[in-house]
C-alpha cells in the first residue's frame, strides 16, 4: 500500500489549472463555473481576448460574464491577479505564490484566503489561512478575493458510501491489528496499546512536534498557533 485508506472511488479526469496567471494584460471573460473532482473549490473557465481558454480557481463572487485580468496593471477586483507589490495592504488574497513565477501554492482550498498585512523592503507580510505570518517576496503573484464554494465545510457526508465515491477507504484502528501491522497491535481480547500512542511508523501522536527544519523557515515571522 502506498497510501493508507485510499483507493477505489469514481474515475476522475484531471483539469489543468492556471495557477501562474502569467498571461499579463489580456482581459478574459468568465464563460463557465464548473465542478472539479480534484479539489474542494470550483473552477472558472476563462476565454481570453485572443481566444485562448484556461481554468482558474473560482473566487467568491465571480460569476459568468465577468471580466478578469492579470498583471501589474490590473485593477483591484475579485479574480484579478497582481504582484503583491501592487496590492493594497489589508486585501484578502488567494492562490499566493511563494517563489516568483512558480505558481500559486497558498490558499487554494474552498473558502480560504490570506491577508496582506504589510510591506517591508523586498517582502510582504502575509497571514496564511493557518494563521502563520510569513514573509513573501513582493514580486510573487496573488489573486484578489477569497476562494469560493464557502459552503464546503458544512457538507455532511451522510454515509460511508459517499466517502468511498471520493476514494476514501475505511480507517482501521491500530489496536484492532496484529503486532506485525501496527505498534498498537496484538494482545488478548480488547487490549490497550501498552505504550504511548504512536503512528503506524512508531512516531508519537499526541503533541509531538513533527515539523522538520528547512531553509525557508527564516521567512516565517510568526508560527501557526
């Protein structure tokens, strides 16, 4: 097994999404808002003035017929993508890049948004959805607004089968396994783990810090709480 509790599920077709928004200065019209099985957000189909079509993540309040644009000269309105240096402080943003030109990585899930808090030197201070405050280069692109499909968090799955459609298989408890399969396994009858709870790979699960150090940690101003 490569990933536990995954498998089966409905067949999906992957939609290629423009996270870079690198078509600067060309207006695009929203011709459809579509469902995407690969993410929690909806996606918007854009048709650019030169005829090219692309998908973007659909922000809250974007509707069919609206016009969006990207680039440093775009106006500040929902769905437009600009470098952070051109966005006013206090704006809600999503699909935020961490490295200029790499494509948006932050705040792409349904209902999420980051907040531009300040600009200092070459960096912007951004509060991420996790409440972490981070320095991001001002050249990085971000899209104005909050990701749509805000109701996503209120969905009640309702039955086990619906999770199976989504490709989620049952989660078996470690205590219900054999010792060969899990550190909590084995024992006679319904027995407790006999040690502090751990993951299947033996890492403590209750309150143990697992985030590893990495070079980009120096850009974190305030850790998530």
